[in-house]
C-alpha cells in the first residue's frame, strides 16, 4: 500500500498557522501576566522599608516610593484632641486605594498606631465616638461601582483595629 503524504504547500501552511497561533498565545499571556508580575517584584518604589518607622517611610517617599500611584501618600487628622495631627503614610497602592500606616508623635518620637489602614484620596475623618481617649475614624475608598467602601476603625488600647465596614451605594 502506498503511503500518502500531504503536499509540501499544505504542510508548510499548517506549520505557519501553528506558529502564528503560538505567537498569539504568548502575546496574550504576556499582557495578562506581566502587570501582576511587575507589581509583585521587589523594588525600592513598591516595597516599604523595614523596619516600619515614620522616618523610614518619609525618606522612602522622598526617594520615589509609591510614585507610580496617584493616591495621596499622606493624610493627617487629629484623633486624640491634642491639637496635633496623627499622620497616615502610604505603604502599598492598589487600583482603588492605598494601604496606610498611622503614626502619632509623643514626647518628640513618632509611634506606630496601626500598620494597615485602607484608604484613598478621601481624607480620613475623626468621628465623635471615642474609645480610651481616641476617636473612632471613618475611612472611605471607591468601590469601582460608583459607590464607596466605608471602614470604621476604633482604638483597642494598643492600636487601631477595623470595627465595621459597609458599602455605600452610588446616590445614597
């Protein structure tokens, strides 16, 4: 029995189509993978300094830390009615906001009050409710659906902790 073969033109066409298909898959994969890969790579602009101090974060911001994010790197609000603002300094950015560390100045030294507060371009706001001399605070960030995430933090005697969260719908 005679062995049948495809004409060279058909074989070459199949190989070229296969190569185009593989190239297309690689291009699509690179668009899907590269942003998340770049975001996870350690670099001076994306990874906060260790140890986490007010001074090290300020220096990091001055040297370009978080420059690729459009959210404010710093917020300030008086949370304990001492006429001196507590300071929120950016740690990590993400699509709809930023994670902040919260510091207060006591006897000339900056002290970390919380190492993870979700925020955005909205200024944190001290609420009337107090816990052990420190105001609860409201922090807002966009939902991506036109509304806002509202997070309420409270003082537990050692640090600020998340007390409640809710979504505020657009127009509410």
